C-alpha cells in the first residue's frame, strides 16, 4: 500500500532501518513463532499483560501473565477469545527487562497498529498511530545483570491484522526476538513507579 503523506520522501531512510523513534521501516523482520501465552499465573518470568477495550485503555477486560510482549493475529483473530476480533483494543505490558551484555542496544518494534516502549521511564519507542505493519527503532544503554523497569503499550484500531513483536541488537547479541528470559514479572511495589510513564 502507498505510504502515508507524512512518510513520503523517507523511503531510502526507512529501508536502512532508521534509528529515529518516529521513522519506521516498511521491511520488518519475518514473523517469529511466539510461545503459548494463555497462562493465567506467572512463574517468576515474563510480563504482566493487561488487556482493555477501546483506544485509550477504556475498560479492562482481563490481566494475565505473558511470556513475551507480542502476538500476531490475522484479520478475524484476536490475541484472546475475550477480545472481539475486529474491535478496538489496547494492551499494557509491565515488568522488568535485563540484557545479557553491557552496552548500547538498538530496540525494534514491528507493529500493526501502534506501540510505545519505556525503559526506566525513558520513552524509547513511540509509534502511537493507526498504520499497517511497520518497524521502528530506538536505542538504550544497558548494564548486564541489572533489571530495568519496562512498560509497553499497544494499540489496535479499525480491525484487520493485529501484531506487535519486539527485537533487540547489542554487543554480542545479533538482531533477535527478545526472549522470555530477558523479562521479569513486576512486583506489586513497581506499580507506582511505572505509573509515571506518560507520553507527550
């Protein structure tokens, strides 16, 4: 499909996977099979997933433990039977993230429609718009062995496909799907801190 008006003239930059948080790529990585994520109780790893109807986290439908932040749904599907396919909904994942090596990582989100990612209350990725699948990137410097607060918001509007996948690339780490081992379920005491994460 043609690029939105605002994106015309950026094709060359997009094909290089721009490092700007608002400049997307039209060629994200191929779909990666996702682990089963319908468990209701956490096992000490993974993330807390809160699922809402509406475009602005209007009504919470359920909370569950997700091994990773991500899913890939074709038209007529949703990430859970409790969300009506084709409806508008939002998802919020919270927890902590830990990188295996120290240094500056590039983080990528391949998303249809919108997403935002905060790490330690810094907005690293911001693509909160209605769009077809697009990849965005940003950078963050990690210290190995340290857990950082993580918050991920997802937006699905106007039916059609719904997907979000997070990748990273860093020192000694090739571009890859962020694994469950990097995520940690939040503690009750983390809620107040994560509530500080807001977007402009």
